[in-house]
């Protein structure tokens, strides 16, 4: 029984390590954007979040971007097309933990990314 629990704990930590490594390779931050471009996301709040999280965008972000939210295992939880300068995501189906967002342009390239925490 103890060996099984230790093996499970090891697999969870290994999964977290692999996901964190993959996230560092595929995510960009606003500072890494080419040139002097301004970040597309002005802010997201509250962080940590409990029941919802709101994203506020610059006007340019409303043209043809998609917001995707992933859990720490890499499973996409939400994908929504940006249609206004504000988007709110309901977190009632989310478990406690760290989540990553990606703002993708029409061609699928990551324009901006980051992370937020859900506490319950």
C-alpha cells in the first residue's frame, strides 16, 4: 500500500515537472514579444481566483484572438473567442491549482501567455 502511494506521488511530481518544462518551452511573455509591442492583455483579476476570473484586453486584442485556459496537466479547460474588451471565465468546474492562459492569434501563434491560481 505504501509503495503504491509513493509510486503515485512520484508520478504526479514527474508529470508536474514535465508539464512545467514543456510550459517553459512553449509559453512566451509580453517582454519576449518582438519590438516595442504593448502587451495585449491589460490585466486579469482576481488572482488568486475563486469563482471567476476576468481578463481585460487592449482594443487590438478583440480583432481575431482566442483565449485558451489549461490546467497544470495540459488539459484545455476553456477556449473562447475574444469579442469584446473584457472576458470573464466561470471557475466553478475548476479544481484548486495553477492554470495557464494563452492568447492566440488567427494563425495559432501565441501572442501572450501567463498563469493564475484558483483557490477554493
